[in-house]
């Protein structure tokens, strides 16, 4: 059985996703239970896969036994195994969180369907991670995107369907660009397998076809990961989606998009072309990333809705990841990969703690958070831990990735990037401190807050605690990402 | 020059159709028209993919027992998948528009944005 | 120099943290909380004291906790300099715990058994743990962590009264301190790591020869700008803003722990990261010394114009802290000795002054100097202690302040900077100008209402007792500075 694990990690949740809505008709709790079962299975499976990679090296699984490059190949190496573990772990955490949160925010009759779509979203993400075939990537990308659009539209607020629709339009344009890029690469090389493309593309980099293909990929993925200035779908989508959906999408959706982008850049196109021929491309992305880092934080300061503030904060964090990628050196890339890990943890904790407050109260305005620090201590302490981590205080995960990004910048001699990193951290201090000030140091109305159920608090606190644990035991993610970077650099 | 245009006519057609679709997505205010534009946009890409599969002198790619020149079946397979994806996108989009109509009573984006300004 | 591994420094830090858990676990029991606090202060002081003999023999204690990233460890180191700071902080913490109990009892009587006072003591304990952690930090990374924790845990203390002024002052406090450390200190630390691969302290500095001169100068500037806790102008604005805090906070934290952590960090950076020789080569000592001189004079001038007693004391602190910075910037042995001595002596002197200010506030509710006519007759013990503290600031024998100023002057002479000797002299005059009038008003001016009966009504016993102890210490240190002087001499000898 274990030799089929790479595909079972995808197939079993997929099948369960189809069963969940049906089972939900018998008893609504079954659909949640099946979702939890599916995500737990995926998590255990991904841990086993990463373990196997650490001991025996990269796993290559041939779908249906067909040999690549004719068949579809699933590849688990340090990079994909690492991201797979992160995504499946956060999926488990958010699923536990979702039980009461979703029951509160979504219409009763729609809940079984919700869990079906929710599981399909996770399946889509995981498929994007494990696949080694770029068209398969497109298929899973669209699975996760479509379900994402639907999940966003299920929010309680009036604006949710419109936010979902706008996300759909922009997202589909992006996905179609990616499809075009895939098509152009196929025209140029005749293969769809990522490793094969990596072997065949060198030598073709002068052709306009390949250059255009990369341009399409760049735009398409920039839309998917909400890289400034193609980020406009993100604030509304994260704000109006149900709390559990925001938590899951913010922490995994854009990260998997970044993962795929990194795969395309390093495995399909290969780092050499960016160092030798297309030299202006990394510089271009460095500028965009720096602008994203600063503008995202500046826009976040102006927000009055806490979810929107966190959404703009995500825009700036994506900038960090792309900065690490665009540095085109091993340490910088390691910083980017670490930030994928760290930001996923931090944002999940932040959105879940906001969800705890919104439970049964619908409070999302920062002004309404006054005095909540002592009424909801655990979730607010979790929020503070996430905030400190985003600012980059040592002993939190945020510090580790910023440290590596700074080192990567100096490796290239680009010391001017360090002020950018530092200034955006200080900006983060400004907008997070405003919230923390409201929470702990201002008196609120004597409103009785409903008690937060344990099933919501425990995942929040655990994920927030991990922000501190992996900030102190930083050698664990650093080791894994270090090996991943070696593989990506070839 | 003319040979250049004529030889690559499939690319020209797909680009023109794509731009028409893209224009509709951006410029039209009616949500249904946006969806139509999106669909046209995606269809142009399908046309491109299929057109590149053509092999001169090739025949239907069903093995007939003898050696023959076949056109490339792979793009067809890929596009079948992509068409299904496109159909799903359109379906989800329509579902969302129905919901929007229920909420706002209109499917003109300008009118909806006006209403939202008074909301928040 | 014998290096021994010992877990004692860790215990010194942990005691306070464990007490936090105890205090928070038993809410609404004020007496228990007081006992916990005093016992923990006593135990901390005892542990620190127990390490003293080894240090006096020239030994060093080290303890390694965990390696977070290659080259970034959390490690502790007890050496002469750390011992100076830790002894001062832990002894004064013991005294302040009594003072705080007295102050909180009389100032917040309704609430005294409540949870908000529990939290006050809890954050106070965390602040102490962070101060001891700063003293015993074995490398820049550990130092930075404790430095930041100190900022974060003192924020709720400054904002404690939750009035709009308190919240605004606290915000200013936090933004200044956290902003400068994120913008300047962190990049400086990062550059140090990038060029040397380590952040450990070494008696000859770690940067020499590892980076181009331009980078070294920029790193030095970033460090100085980033250590805003030392209140070097123009990074001083947080200190007056923090005076909105309850007086025990102002006394211990802003006369002793937070500000001393700042100058302590500067001393560490100057002596143990850059090293005396490197800074002499780069001529950076002079620039720092003149910056400090500017602060000394400017802050004293501003102090002259303050009517609020705490604010006057705040500006006096800014000025006095730069004495320490000046001393170490002179890069001579007397200068460094004077700098370290001043760290201690100013702490004792200033805390006495703040204790007195708090006592006056608690008994009479007065905060402005112009209201304090004749207070000496009402509160003789308090004002006597105040006078001793003031004399120490002015550096008149037989009060301890004279000793540190003597060494600082010798240091300036050794460095051939006679202009700085003049600065020190002028500063003494200015100190007299803004302290002696207070003493004059208190003792020699009659109270505002002539017919009023002037009874002696002193502050509660705990507060007055604390006052007396610190003022006596200020006197004693003049006659018997041996421990601190020996430790200071050892620091210089190791260079």
C-alpha cells in the first residue's frame, strides 16, 4: 500500500469529498467527520511521505504505471513533501476549527455541500503540490480555484457572492494564462512532464515562444498568489469569506500558488537562464516584491476591518516570498521557502483567532475589539503571538525567515533590500499594535461575549504556539528547506 | 508578409478572439456579459491548442492496423479536460450571479457598486 | 580567566518567571502576592550574590541553552560587567518590592486585591527577569531578545492607569523603543553576524579586521541609534513620555532597569563587540563622547524648565545616562571605571529621588515643584533622602556621586579631552541649579497656607523604609565602593 501513498493522499480525500455531502443528509455532523477523517489521513500520509524522502530520497510515482514523460508522474521531494505536510497539517487544524465556526456562519442546509467543496479545495491544493506534470498542475489548480470561488461566496455577509464572482473572473483569467503558458511550452518541446521540460528547455531560451510562455506563467501565477499589482481580488475574498475559509485560504491557497511558481521557475525553466540570459527578470521581480512588501503594509494600516487588514498584510507577505525567490541564490530562496512555512502558520493562527471573536458575534471591526483581551484571553494571546511573529521578534518564526532573506540580500550585495525588510516590519508593528492596543488596553462595552468552544480555541492556540516553537527550534524547518534548496538549484 | 500572416492564421484568430473576450470581461458592466466574455476568452485558448495539433497529411488518430501519419491526439485530450473546466467555471459563475441577483436585485456591476457604497 | 559552566544565571532569571506563575495562579490574595514578590526578590539577589566570589577571582560563568540558528545561540555569561548590573538591579529590586507594596496599597486601595494589581506585579517580575537576562546575556542575540522582552513587558506597566494620557505616553514609549530597535539595532546585529559569523562577546571585540571600515562605521552608528534605552539624544523622547507610569515603575524601571539596560548594552557593544582598539583606530570614540556631552548639557537645560517633578527627574536621568556613555566613549581605563561606577551610583541616587517623588505624591497628591513649598517640614525623612540623592547627582563629597565623576574626569584627562572636563563641571553646576531649588523650597519656604498646622505625616512605612535604605546606600557607596570598584577595575584589566 505504501508505494501508492503519493496518489492515495489525493484519491482518498477526493472520494471522501464526494461522499461527504451525501452522508451529510443523514446527519449533518457526518459531513464534518468525513472531512476530518480525510484531512487526518492526508496529514499522516504526508508525514510518512516526507519521512520516506528524508531516508530514501525523492519519490517518483507513476500514475497507472505509465512511465514518464508519457504518463503523469507524481514527485515527492524535500520541497513538495515539506509543503504537503504544512498544507495538510493546517487543513486538519482548520477542519477542527470549522466544526463550530461553520455551523455558526453558514446556513444549516448548505453545510454538507460546504464540506464537500471544502475537501475538494484541499484535494486541489495537494494535487498541485505533488504533481510532476504541468497540465495536471493546471487541472488541480482549477479544481482548487473553482472550489475556492464557491467557498468564498458562501460567506455570511451580503458582499460575499460578489467577492466570489470578482475572484472568479480574475482567477480564471490567470488560470487561462497559465494554460497558455503550458500550451506554448508544449509547442516548443512536445512534453508536459516538468523534469523532462527542464531537460529539454536549455538551448531554447532565445526563442520568443519560450519567453512568451514564461511571461504567461509569470502573470498567471502572479494573479494566483496575489502579487502586487495583481492582488485586487484578495482583500475582498478573504474579508467576506467564512472565517474557516479565510483561515484556510490565507494560509494555504497563495502558498501553494507560490510553490507552483517556484517549481516552474526552478525545475522547469531552471535557475541558470535567470542568472545568464534573462537577467532582468529577477530584478523586475525584486522591485515588484519590494513594492508589495511596502504597499501591502501601508494599505493595511488604513483598514478598519480586521480581516481586511490581515488580507493586505498577506499581500505584503507574498512580497517577502517572491523576494526570496527573485534573489536567485540558495540562502535567499531558503528564506523564501521558510517564509512559505512561517506565513502559513502565522496567518492561520491570526485568522483563526479573529474567527473565534467573530463566533456568534460577527464582530470584525477593529474598533469593536476594545477590551476583548480579558474576555477572550486565549484567542487574544494567540493573536498577539501571531502578531509578534509577523513583526519578526526573535524566537518567533517570522524572525527566522526575515533573517535568511536579509542574508540572501547581502549575498547578492543588495544591502538596500535590508531597509525595505526592516521598514515593512516597522509598518507591521504599527498596524498590529493598533489592534493589540484596542484589545488589551482600552475598555470595551460591558457586552457579554459568548464562550468560545474548545474545538475552535485549541487549533488556534496550537498553531499560534507552533509559531513560537519553530521560532526557537528553528533548525528543523531550516534543515528541510536547506535540502530543498539544494535540489531546486540542481 | 502576407505569407507570414496566412501561415500563422490560427494564431491570429486565437489572439483576436481572446482580445474580444478579454474586452468583454473588462469593459462590460453586465455580469452575464462578463461571463460570456470569460467563456470566449477561454475558448480562444482551446482553439489554439487544438490547432497546433495538426500534422500535415495526418489522419484521425485511431490505430487502423497499418502505419499512417496521425494528427497529434494529445492536445485534444488536454482540451477535453480544459473544456470541462471551462464549463464548471461558467456554471459556478452563473450560480454566483443568481445569488448576487437575489441579494442586490440587479446584475449590472455599476449599480451593485453604488449599493455597496451605501452599505458599509 | 577560568570559565566554568554553571546553571545559576539561568536560575536567577527563572526565579522571577516562576513567581509570575505563582502570583497569577492565586488571584485575589494580596498578602500572598506580596510574600511571593519579596521572597523571589530575595532569592534572586542571593543567587546573584553567590556568584560574586568566583567573579571577583577573575572567573567567568557560562551556560548554553539552545542554538536557534547556526551562530545564533541563547547563552548566558556572568562576568564582571554583568555582575555589576545584576547586583545593582537585584538589590534595588529587593528594596523596590517593599516600596511598590507600600505604594500600591496606598494608591489603589479599592483595587488592591484585584487582578489588575496581580498583573502589575506579574509584569514587574517579568521585567526583572528580563533585566537580569540582559545582564547575563552571553551574546548579542540573547541580549537582543531580553532587551525586546523588557520593552514589551514594561508597556503594560507604563499604560497601567489607562487614562488617555497614560495610553498615549505608553504608545510613544513603545513606538520609540521598538521602532529604533527594529530599524537600527536589528540590522546592526545582522551586519555583525554577516561579517563575523558569530555574535558572542569577547574582551577584545569580534569585529576587528572582519569588515571594511565603512561598514564598521555604519554598524556602529546603527547600534548607537538602535539602543534607544540609553536615552542618547535624539532618541530620548520615550523617557519623559514614560513618566505617566505609576512611580514604582518610574523608579525601578526608568531609573534602574530599563535605562541601565540601555547603557549596559552600549558598554557591551563598545567593549565586547567592537573593542577599545578598533574604536580608537576608527576615531569613533570621540564622536560618541561629544554626542554624549551634548546630551548631558541639553538635557540638563531642559530639566531646568520642568515644573513637574517626575519630568525634571526624567531629564536629569537622560543627562546622567550620558555620563556613562561618555565614560565608555573615552576608551581609557579611568573613563571606563567611571562609566561603570556611574551606572551603579546613579541607579541608587535616582531611585532615591523617584522614591521621594512617589512618597510626596501619595501623601499630598502633589506633582508640581511649585506646589512643594515647605514639604520638608511635613515629610522630613523623605526630603532628607531626596537631598542626599540630589547631592549625589551634583557630585558633592561625601556622597557617592563624587566618586564616579572623579573617575570620569580622570578619564577625560587621560584621553586629552579637556573640553569634556569642562562639560562635566558645567553639568555639575546645572544639576545644582535644578536640584537645590527643590531642596530650598522644601525646607526653607513655608507651606502655602500660613495658619496650617504642620504635622509630620510621612508616607507609609514600606515606602519610607525603602527610601532610607537607598539613601544610606548612596552615602555608603562613597566610603565603601569596594565591590563595584573592584569589578570595574577587573573589566578594564581584561581589555
